[in-house]
C-alpha cells in the first residue's frame, strides 16, 4: 500500500513524486484541455468540409434550408474577381431574382468589363468604390454565400465587415485547404471551377427547372474561363457531364466563347505584342519565362481592366518552358500571376514567396516592392526549384 510504505527514508522520493503530480495537474492538464479544445475545433472544421467527389446530401439539405429561410442574401467573391467568381456569383444572383428573393452580389474591387454582357453584371456592388453602402448591405444580410476563394485574405478589406457578422455563412470553392470561415463548406479541389459546383448545388437543391438559360450562360462562362476553354483543370468527367447539361438549356457556346476571348480592344492586342516582344525574359536553364509590365507600358496602350488577362499563358507555349509568370506594376506593390504545366506547383511558389496561393497550375500573389525588386526576387528563388523545373513535367 502506498501509505504503508511511506517512511522517512523514502520521504524524498514521495515528495518528488508529489511534485511531479502537482506539475502535471498545474501545467500539463491545462495544456491537454487546450489541445483537446483545438482537436474538437479541428474535428468540427473537418466535419464542415465535405471533401467528396460530388456534392453531399447533408450540405445540399442544410444550405437549401438556409437559403429558403433567408430574406436578404449577400453573395460574395474574391478580390480581382475572375470569370469563375463573376459567373458563379451572377448565377446565384439570377437564381435568387427568379425566386423573388432579395440578393446583392458584392466583390472587393475592380470588374472585368469584357464580361459585362452577363445578366446582372451592372448590379454588382464593388466594395472599394462604395464602402459605406457595401458595409450597410452586409450588415443587413441574413445569409452570406461566399464563392471561389479559400482564405479571408482574398476578401481584402471586405473581411472586416463579413467575418464578425453572426449570420449563417456558406462557402462553395475549389481551392486547396479552405480556411474555416463558414458554417457550411462545400470544397471540391478536383472540380474544374466553382461554377461547376454551383451547378451541382442548384440542381441538387432546387432541381433542373430552377436553372434558366441566363444562369447556364453564367455558369458556362465560369467553367470556360477557369479551364482555359477546357485546356487545363478539366480532366474530370463530371465537368463535361455538367457542360453537356448546361448546353441543354439552349446556351450558345460559340457565342459565349467569342464574347469572352474576342471582345478586346485593338490596344490590348498591341500590348500583348509589346509584352512578348520586349518585356518577356526566357530562362531556359530553369524551364521558366516571365513577362513584366510597368505602369508606363500599360498607359502607352490605353490599359483597361482585364487587358492583361491570359498574357501569362503565352510563355508556356515555348518548348521546354513549364513555369511562367507575369509581373504587373501597381501603385505600391507588384501583382504576380503564375502558371505551370504538369506537376510543377505554381501555388507553392506563390505561397512561399509572394503572399499568395491558388491551384497547382494557376496561382497568384503580390509582392510589396517595385517591379524591379520583384523580378530580382523571382529570379533569386528559381535555383530552389531548379530540380523540379528541369525534370520533364509532362
Ligand atoms: P490570376 O493569375 O488569374 O490572377 O489567378 C490565378 C489563381 O491564383 C486564382 O484562381 C486564385 O486562386 C489564385 N490567386 C491569384 N491571386 C492571388 C492572391 O493574391 N492570393 C491568393 N491566395 N491566391 C491568388
Ligand atoms: Mn475558380
């Protein structure tokens, strides 16, 4: 027995033992409780993220219930919204208009004017241009649907209004590692685009009859722009099944593709010529090429928002180039876009060196420095990746 053996001789031993027990109770136990709390948080987080090959019935049921209940919905997407962000958001916007439900689509900044033919485009609220109106709308929302982003940083200043808001939040997105920023999360990294997931959701929750030709046009635009017209991110059969279904709503595929890609100004094509001719550097030893454009370059070609969209893909057409980048000078930082072929993770470079992220083959970020310094930084990190850049990636 413990007390029976307690003698003066082994008093020191028991004192030490008691000391350790005390130590455990005082130090380790709170740590275990904290750890356990975080474990439970994590479990909660993973339970929320439905990583399946298709939409789950529980997400559909719960998200539909929130939409049915809501009277004032805010649809929200990321800064510098692309075709997928705008197409997915407008699909929801037009869906709710058909349901006679009040909804507002908010984006943090600038719109791609070449997508203005999509229904509802002119109703989009650009937060940066009207902050107080944006804040007011968010404040009165009873449901926020967030689409096509995985991290609060992608919301820039809108995050301060959205994240503390107590109303239910739904996130639908296809980027890796979604952050725990919503109550219901549908994340499918294998999906070509958020638009594809939005179609799955609308069909599962409200049936095919809820999809109008207008909604189908918006969703098709999202899929086309996020896959470079089916040249990447689109090896999954589901993408083509959904595109087949979208065509059944009577959309004119050729017309939409023409509107997306053949709707630029003459200046934009000349800027592309200038970029490739004079502002592209090819580093064959690293299988890498990049374009860099200053404010002056863009001013000389009457730059309009969206004009440099797609430029970053051109260097990849050079034999042996598996990694490409474009650096665009902004007021106090440099915007960076990355594209890669095969296994090279462009998103890793974006995340590790340019405060960004994205998909394996299409990523972006920014660097708080001049164009010149950004380029120097980019060239200086390439040796780190040489091993992966020079192995045949395709
Ligand atoms: P883009 O090069 O067309 O601007 O962006 C390509 C992809 O990179 C986007 O789909 C987005 O996922 C990601 N991306 C672009 N910019 C950023 C950024 O600043 N931060 C993060 N986390 N991802 C970005
Ligand atoms: Mn997307």
